[in-house]
C-alpha cells in the first residue's frame, strides 16, 4: 500500500525532461492540432540534467550525432527557471492526453519483471512537498505502466533498427521522424 498525494508544486515538471514516444507525440499533435516542432526538442546525451550514457537505447543516430526525443523546456512565467512546455501555473495543461511516462509518475513496479505486482515510489520522488494522507489506487498506474512498457519496447526496437543501418549517420532528424511515422511540421 502506497500513501501519497500530489500537492501540485510542479517540481517534477520543472526538474525532469520527459523523453517521449512517437505515440505520445502523435496524440498531442492530434489533440492540439500543433506541429511537433512547437513542443518537442531533440536532446544530446549531455543536454539533460542527468546525462544519458552514450549507449542509451533511447538515443538515435543522425548526421548531427546521437539524440533523444523529449518535451521542450521553456522559461516559466514568473520564475527564473525552465520547465515543461505544457506546465502552466504548476499544472499540466495536457493532463488528459499527457505522455505515458508522465501518467505513471511517480510510481514503478517493485519488480520490473512483474508488472502486475506491487508498485513503489520512484527514487527522488518529489523535490517539492508531497503529502502522505491518501492511499493510492495502484491499478490505473499499473495499467499505464504496462502500456508504457509495451510502447517503449516497440520504440527502442525502432531505434535499434534505425541505428543498425549505417546510412542513419548521414540522415536527418526529419528522416528519423518519418521512419517512426511522425512529421516535423
């Protein structure tokens, strides 16, 4: 049993860059009717606060080097810091159709091989002040995690296929997007 309640401090959306899946991007594009260029950034391994190892399976090779696809960061109104492009007044403005990674936060399975087992809070769960006065219904998070894991596995297979092609080193980010069924504009 997990006791936790979000206090809407927005720290998770200010501290983390969610690396998104093509399905997430397509869902946001379809809902907002905006090109992905308005909310997606391609990050090099060292661009992130917690740098990615050069062999990270989420990195895809392009003529400009290895990058990963994540939600863009913007200067936050009234603050001297950046946060998620969709963070407005410490609330997610796309909560109903947010990325799968965001939907399961801050929970993960205690045992990565048992997606139906009990959940736990991720490490460094909350840099703000969360409350522990509500028992969490784990089922929605467990379902979200299973769906995320399925889509994540499919995406890293696509990346592996892309990276295995020697020509990927001469191709653009737009070529990769086309490969995974997305368009830049």
